[in-house]
């Protein structure tokens, strides 16, 4: 399991990137509703603000 670094600075702004191992895969685009659902559930448990996001094929 990865050992993620977490900066707990209040009011910080972060840039978060997700990439699939198979860069030719369209999984993130095809399953965008699942991604939205996961973000929504996570925000309910640990509130945070998203200024913008982009999912590219």
C-alpha cells in the first residue's frame, strides 16, 4: 500500500493528478459517473472544495 504524504496546512491549495497505467484506456471517461460519486462521498466524510477539475481522454 502506498505511503501517501499529507500536508495538513489549513486553507492550502493542491493540484491533484490521476493517471491510469494504460494511458490508452478510456476508463476514466467511460466511468465518469463513478468518479463523481466517489468524490461526492469523500467530500461528505472529509469536506474540501474543488475549484476546478478536468478529465481528459
